[in-house]
C-alpha cells in the first residue's frame, strides 16, 4: 500500500496532479481542498495517499492531511458512495465541517455538494455518526488536545461507550492531560452519570 508520497509537483490538471518521486511520475486524484493547498509546480510536495485497486485500474488518491484521508476512507465505506463522490464531498466541505454536519445531523449542508441528494445525505449522516470523531488529526474533541483527544475517544469507544457519551465525558477534561490520565478521568466522569 502506498501511504504517503513526497516528491516534486510536476503538473496540475484538476482533479489530477502528477508528483515525481524516485524517478516515477505518480498521477494522483485530489479533492479541491487539497489542490488549493499545493505549492506551484516544480516545488516539493507531500501527500497522504490511498491506493484503490479495481478490476480495471489502480487509482491513487492524495490528501493534504491524514484527517482528510481518514474522512475519505470513512466516506467510501458508506454503501453507494464511490471515490468520486467522496472527493466531491471533501471538495465541498472541510473535514471539520463534515464532522460538524454529521454530529448535528444536518443533511442540508451535504445536499449542497454536487452528486449528493437527500437520501444519500441521510445515509451518510446515519452511517458516519460514530465514525468521524475518532479520525486522526480531528481537532473536534471539545476542548481536549487533538492528539490525546482522538486517543481518549478511541479508547472509550473500544470500551463500549458511544462517541456521544465519550465526547460528553471528554468535554469536562482539562487541557494538556496525558492519554492515560485523560482516559482515567473520563471513565470517572462516565461512572458518575
């Protein structure tokens, strides 16, 4: 699996970019959010990638951040959502906006994305409800630093708590806690409720 590529940006022809690394030119499909963050052609770029192997092609998708790649992977796991639709969602909404729309169950923000109708938006909201809070690099952890917040959230969910319960418990945690201390204090808060 190709997880990350660092090389020289050779060509931009949206939604595809070409990055030369190790003597090879990789054609990588990117969402518009990533395209806007890229440097001019001829400069070095690093993209977090997802390789999709299909019967008729091997397609490489690239993202500016691990959170974008995690959101893409969550989106393509939803029934009826392909890679092109997932790229369209990430082109129309930032990862934080997508997580916020899912958390608030706001289908109106999703139907503004080309290719997403009301039924598809509702299916996305339903299937992504407990998946987006645990994405690496997701800063939406209600006052808990992103690095420990994601780890604490993952640990609480592994223990059987829902994402909503875990976020409520985490919202009272002071900033700067270690992961183990954050888990301990969150479990105490959950035991009191």
